[in-house]
């Protein structure tokens, strides 16, 4: 994390007043200047809690084996193909892979 990050009430409000794009670039979310300080803190906490969940999940995703993901992606395509195939075509495909 950036150790030189200066966050104060003043800098936070300055960013809020600079508009949605600046907020999105810095916070990843939008805060309304019409909200009270308490509402802004509560919203920030909600965003932070959600981000922690996202990060926790993504940390586990990057540990997955890419080949396992490829297999699952191909299986989902295979399922889609089988779903739309005639019973005869479905049986022919499945019998090929059973052996």
C-alpha cells in the first residue's frame, strides 16, 4: 500500500467534489457530496467490506490450476452442445468418450 497516501477529511471532500470519474479512479466507487459525514463513513465501510470479500475470493482464484479452469470451460461448452443435440447425436458423442 502507498505509505505516502495523505487522507484527511479535506482531501476526501476535495476528491468527492472533483466528480465521479476522479472518485472512481481513486476509490472505485462514487460518493455523494449531499451525504453527511456519518453516511459517507458508513458507505465507505460497506465498500471496504465488499472489497475485502472480492480480494479474498480473487486470492483463491489466482491459486487455481489454469488447466483445471480450461477443463471446466470446455466442459461447460460441451454441456451446451449436448443440450442442443438430438438424442442420437448426444448418445454418439457420449459413447465415444465412455470408452
